[in-house]
């Protein structure tokens, strides 16, 4: 398995674009732009398409329900044209707080919505006349003046990657997606995620090799890993305590399936009770180390081997460094990756 490195732009401005161009020159393979409730993901990527030549350009991720499937397909077709085929449409369902609080869209049937969106987008991109009778989406609308339309600019190819954590969505990823966007992933417990993806792939006559596996990490080179790992673990208190409603938090469920269930329940309870400091201290340090690349060359190299050995192909890297050092740290990481790939 050959590891590749993707990065997140440090900012959504010209300085961030300059950074991406330099990272491309160093050998970075892809750029991932997230979407929460700040900037959208597609506009920055369109700008990056104009100022880069080689790197793959991925949404990491656009929120399903914020746009219609047809609009996603239209944006994907435009990005493929602008980037000469370098675009990856990364999609995810987000959660009820964002979808219902920010977009005003009911968060229901997330797996069904994902399936229907992928099928409709692929129909548009294939140049088919689009007609779809689903649970979430009906095209054209029944008892309406709508017509079944065909895109005159269909390209035929648009890679779709899915951000999934729950077993049903993981199986769907294996069945339909071109790639997987992993979060809250520890390579030590990779089978928790990869077994359902494999099952879904095989049910569709595919294999796990047909799905590019990507995982998010933060890179922080340091001489003393212990306090840095503790700090990264502390940072998960917000994810565990606030990223979701009191009853629905997919990150918590993912960590629980990786045998952190009791600790996650404690962190969530402390956060909800308003004791943020105690919640941070209760996050297991193993989560801070297990989801990131922390330490010197030896420690980072060992983590790279773990990701490689479980089948991760692309690490989506957030570089935690001063602006002046960020590119140097990327170059250092790429050297370590090259050495691991040569083993």
C-alpha cells in the first residue's frame, strides 16, 4: 500500500492559495476543503483549480441536504471542467444541529439520503435523462409541471467519496462510493470501520480495493510528545460534548465502537453539565495520540506504518505549526512517507 498526503488549506484567502501551490510543488497529492457554518467548500476549490496544476481537489465534505442532488452534480461538473478532471466530490450527512439549525433541513433518513444523492448525481453525470422515485427525492415532482431533464454538459466521470462512521453508512460507502473519508479513526481499531465497508463492497460485487481509504490526522512535530498528545486529547472534549445534539453524536458512537464507550459517556456528561475543564481532562490520551501524527521522526514514522498497514491510502493532514514552519513540516512529512513507501 502506497501512502499519499493531502492537506487542508490553512486559510481561505490568497495566502492560503499560495500555501497550497507551494505544497503542490513539494509533492502533496490532494487538497481538502471542509464545510461547516463558515465558508462553503466549493468556492475555494474553484479558485484553487485556477492556480494549481496537479493536485486533486476535494470537498471534505459538502453537507447533504444543503444542496439538491442536481445542484451537487452541476457543481461537480463545473469543477471537473475547471480542474481538468481533478475534482473529488466528498459528501456527508453532517448532523441535526447543523442541518436543522443552520440549513433548516430536517435531519432524517441520513443513509437513504446519501444513497439517493449518489444515484441521482451519477445519473446526471452519466448524461441520462433524470427520473427518480425515492423516499427523500422525487424527480420530477409528482403532480407538478416538472420535466425529466438531461444535462447537455455531462462528463461521465465524477469520483464521489463518503464521510461515514456508522455501520449502515459504512456499508453503503463500500457498496457505492469511490472513496471513504474517515474521521475519529484509530488504525489500531481499523476493522470496526473497514469490515462494514468490505461487506458493502462485496455485496455489490466489488472489493475493498475499489474504495480509496482516507483518514484525517493532525501533524505536530515535537520533542516531548506527552503534553502534545494530552492537548490534542483535550481538544476532543468539544467534539464529544458539543458536536451533535444531546441524543445524536456520531463521533461518540464511533469512539464507543473503538472501546472508549465509558470514557466518552463521562466526557459528554461533564461537558453537558458545564464542566469543560473536567471534560477535557477525561478524554483518554490514547485518542489524542491515536488519531494524529505526534512526536519526532521515529514516532511519526511508526504511525505512518500503522495507517499504511491497515490500508489507508491518503492521509488528510492538518499541519499544526507556525506559518513560517508549515511548509517545512510538510516537506519533512513527505520525506518520511517516501521512506515508509520504499520499505
